[in-house]
C-alpha cells in the first residue's frame, strides 16, 4: 500500500480514502449477510433452531449498521475539519494581503505628507528671504543716498567758502574724502593670532587646524571672498574673513563673542560666516568632497576588505542629528521624539547623512531633512539613492546600521533574535566597518562645536554651514590635522529598525553567502563566542 507523503500541513485525503474503502467493504458484507440470513430463515422457518439462527443474523446486521454509522460520523467530522482548515487558510491569506496593502498605503501617505511639509517649508523660507533681501536693499539704498547727500552738501559748502569762486584755483587739490563713522573696537586678540610669533599649538587649539592648512584655505578662497576698499570704509582682509568663519564653526560661540574677538560688528560677523561658508561649498567642495573614481574606489575596497574581510565595500554610512531652534513653520516635521524622550527636553533637529572611506573622509553627504524622519526615509530622499536607482551602484556595497534596509547595494546586520554563530560573526565585522563612519561623525562634531548646540543660523542657511563643516573636516583629515583629546565626543543617535527591513531577495542570499564565507574562511572574529 502506498503511504502518504510527508508535508508540513495536515492531509486527510489518505485517511478519507482508507475509511471510505473500509465502509464500502463493510456495507457489501452486511448486505450479503442480510440476504443469506433471510433466505435461510424462509427455508427453515418451521424448525425450532431456525428461530435461533434468524435472531443471530439480525443481531449481526444490527452491529454492522452501528459500525457503519460510526464510520460515517468519523468521515463527516474529518471532512468538516478539512473544509474549516481551507476556509481558515483563505481568510488568513486575505487578511495578509489586506494588511500589506494598508501598510503600503500608509507608507506612501507618510512620504507624501513629509514631502509636502518640506516643500511648503522651502517655499515659505524662500518668500521670507526674498522679502528680507528687498527690505535690506531698500534700507541700504536709502542709507547710501542720505550719506551721499550729506557729503555733497558738505562739499558744496566748503567750495562756496573758498575764495575765487566755486571751483577755486585751477589744479587745487580736492578736500579730504569723507569716511563712514565706525565704532572703534579692539582687534588685539586677532592681531595676536595673526602674528607670525603666535604659537602653533595655540593657533591649532583656536581654529582646529595648523597655520599651513589655514593659509592654504585662505589662498583658495581669496578670489571669491576678497573685497575692495570703498570710499566709506576699508574692506575686511581675507585672512580675517576666513578666521571669523572658522572660529565661529570651531567654537560655536554666539555672534556677540565673535564680534568682541575680531573687533567687528555682530551683523558683519554673521554676514562673513555665511559668505565664507558659501565660498567653501562652491570652491572647495568639488575638490575635497566627491564620490570616488575607479582607481580610488579600488583602493577603498581593498582597505575595507583588509579590515573586515567583506569584499566590494565602497563606503560606511551613518546618519546623525543636528539640534536647531524650533522653526516657525512645520514644527512637527522637525520634532525629534527620540532625543526628547532620552534627554527629557524638547528637541528639534535636522539630519546629516554621510558616507565615508576607510580614513573617515566624506565621499557623499545629504543634509537638511527634518529630524522626525527615520534613517531609511532620509536615504530614500538622497542623491545617493537616485544614483543607485540609475544603476551606478551595481556590484558594490555601502555598509549601514540596523536603521537602514537591506538592499542590493546597502549591507546591514542581522536584526532578528536567536542569531546563529555565522550571523553573530557577520554582525561583528559589519560593526567594525560601521564604526568607521560613526567615529568620523564624532570627529566632525568634536572639531566643529557649532554642530553640538542650537545655532543662530536660519534654517534655510543651515545646509550651507553644515556642508562647509564637512568640507573642512575632509581637509583636516586629508592633511592629518590632529584633534585635541578634549574635543573628542561620544555620539548618541538612536536607531530605528525600518518598517520594511528586507527589500531584496537577492541581497538576502548575498548577505548569507558573505556571512558563510567570513566564518568558514577564518575571516570572522571569535569575540561573539565569549
């Protein structure tokens, strides 16, 4: 007899066929016995022992009918169970499909709402900035007109008082040029820092870089930030302009203290910071913050593989939050719930996502998305994600934390419970690569203290300032500028596991294959066994 095949789900077909065959056999035998007994009873009806045999046959028929009835009840119960199981499976599958459709709809609605928030914010800030520029231009024009009018009136008065008419003698020298009155502020501290005798260590402590690096930055930006002297006042020198910006970024001190240090007005210092940051982003970013080419990419892969044993890793990715003052519009979008719960203080922030090479140098940044967005949504809005969708990230990996989804080009650790030794070893190596980007962001925030506190910069200007900080960080890292040990900080950025953590079947298989090779080719560590 052929036995039923093994299956993960109960199969009643075999039992059903067996019982059905038994029932048919018993039914046939009972009918045959009944006919035989009737015929026998008719032939021997007059005999005394015939009555006994007839009663015996009737009792046998009755027992057969009882057995048949019991088997029918068993078969009916099994059929009902089978039908109930089928209906339960259909209902569960329908519920799963409905839940999936509902989840995808909610995800799309959240994404659209966040994009609408951001678009509205940018439009409002653009309008405010435009109106502010118009107001400043009108105010500047009226001030210049008043000054020019006053100067003309004084000149006319002086000429009318000269003997020999309004023109005076031919070739007579003109009177002294009028200068705009400027408050006399002390520049002693900056003059001391700018002198050749100022100690290198003190300069490095104040500006987070050596004199040679500072001089190189000034030379690169001279053509963009240099201004000419005017009739009303002398222009601020290039070195002082750059120093105001770098010292402000390095210390995070309020503009009031920056003004006292450099002997300039508060509004002048604020203007200089934005101008120099814009120049850094326009002139230096294309040179010092760029995606690696083929040769650089090959070296980066080799360095990461020598550290972790994982092949084809082009970068390590991390997302951090920068605290900001509560914005006037779209407050909910910038509310950072996780930081608020941890610090017991209302927090608002914007995000900075970065990819770094093995030396902690940024190769890609995405700046400015609201702090309420999780890491996976920030990734979806970045230019890096668009580059991957264009097919430019095939065959390479970017290593991220558990806050990112597993995709064809994003490699993340295992997050489920009860991991195997192979998965533990893989997570350990992923953690080593991930630590490179986290340490790079720790140095970024430690070197430029303005990223650790809420700043006075407007929300629409923050991406320019943060981009300049990333470029200056790269310059310092490339030139091996050492950091003051007191400036090193520890990052606290809460990670949220994405709602859809696995987005590629091929990536799942590739990750399992990498984990297997790490453990069975002696690339994995053994600390997970302790």
